């Protein structure tokens, strides 16, 4: 399993002795470091009403299920207000995201809001490396799942994050990149 929170990487303007100290949650992983099947679990986090409403206001999501207490209680399908799915998605990914200095978001697939999340619920996330493939001369493509749970382990959200990561040794992937290009050319 790739280690988290142990990689030092200097930044311009830091004293040398400070640059040698690992930066919390800022990893120096390369494509080769991502192991399929590696999993990490986040800390738990309780969602407060104030932050939920602040998010709703920020993104202009004022659906009555997330912003109207009376509607949610008296007419809503769940009998209380929901936390906006986009906020659960953001929190869930943020809880288990690592700030890998060599990877870049490519998009998301298979986003599903499986169960409702309510104000006051406590969530946590399990992240798992699912797959990796050669992408181009400088980086490979990874697929990572984020499973967000509430309470005692009830799955509430699932998404797959596609990202690219730089190769540590790009020359090791020259043949695979050429083969991928030849395959694409043959299909065209």
C-alpha cells in the first residue's frame, strides 16, 4: 500500500530544513506507486445545518427538500430535510482525497446517490484503487472508487474518479504507448 503523509517535497521559498519535513496529505506518488486494491478510510464527519445551508446558497440549490424545513417535514418523502447530494459528494471525496502532486482529475463516472443523507448525519469514506492503464507518453490513467457511508456503515453514495498520474520512469511505458496508438489507428 502506498504510504500517506510521509513524502517530503520542497517548495520554492522554504528553508531547507522545513522542505525536508513531509507535508500532511500531500503525496508524491507516481503512476507506478498506485497499487490496485489499495484502500484507505477517512475520519468521520458530522454534517451541520449551517454548512449545508451555506453550500445550498453558494450553488443556488434551494430545492424545498434541502432548504425548506416545513415542506420537508409536512410534505416531503423523507419527513425531514436532506443534505444536497452535491454537498455529500464534495464532502465524501474531500474526506478521502489525497493531494497527490503528480496526479490530475480526469472526470467522474458512476455517481450514484444511494440513500438520503440528513442534517446531523455522520459520514465517512472508503477509497479504493480499481484499475490503471497506460494513457500517453507522460502519464497513465487511474480509476478510483469513493464509497461514502453514514452511521454504522450504510452506503449513501458511490462514485468513480478518473485521474491521470505522471510516470516516474516514462521510458518504461514507451512500448505500451506505441501499442495503444497502433490499436487506435487500426480502429479508425
